[in-house]
C-alpha cells in the first residue's frame, strides 16, 4: 500500500505552546502529526520531510538528544526544527550548545518561534526557576507576568517561513 504523505511533524511539549504551533503547521501542510512518545523508527522512514517541534528550557532544546540519536535514520531526509521559547537567546549559541555534530547543524533548517507561559500552569520547580529569572531580568514583560500571570507571544503568522521553506523543499 503506497503512502502518500510526504511530511510529518513530530513535537514535544510541556505546557502546550509547541503543540499549538505543531497543530497549525500540520493543518497548513496537510502533514501527519505525532507527539514524540507516539512516533517510532518505522514512522520516521515513511516521510520525505520531518519537522520537529521542541521547546527550549534553560537553553536546552528538548528534542536535541532524540534528533542526534535518530540521525542515521534521518540523514537522507529534509529535516526542519522549530524551537519555541519565551527568551530569544542568540540562535547561533542555542544551536552550538545543543548540537555537537557539524553535519546535523548543516543539514537541518532551524526556526525560532516565540512562546507563551501561564505562571499558574508551571510546576513548582519551573515556578522557582522562573522567579529567579524574573529577579535577574526585570523587563516589562516579566513584571507583567508577575502581575497578570500569563504572557502569550505565540503567533500563527510566524509559521509562514517554515511553511514556505517546507513547500519549496518537498514539492
């Protein structure tokens, strides 16, 4: 039985923002959508393009180890990684910090998207870490978060560069 899907989106999420972007992309690209715990090796082999969606916590791309582990399966595919974060650290530093293999860094296309946070949804550990970062960084938005408990920077329009890149490479 031939498989007609060309694009898969594989994501990991902790509080839902990465899942939101992954869903938007799946709809726009008519792609299959997998949460990371539901995707197997054989699933990855079916697709020409695999888009990974990962949150960044404490400068760590949560799916970086998974991608490196599965790279031998992925290396002949069009690999895209979108990362979601509240803090837009230097993109080059994030990539360097998370991927040692130069071949992976050259082959994969990276996109960085703004995240969202609801202080009430955070785990106790994440709340503690976040409060420490607020004390270090008293930006307007951090003060706003302390007062209102929620910031949402996610934006559906910001997925357009990913869509354009994937459509150009896939079809």
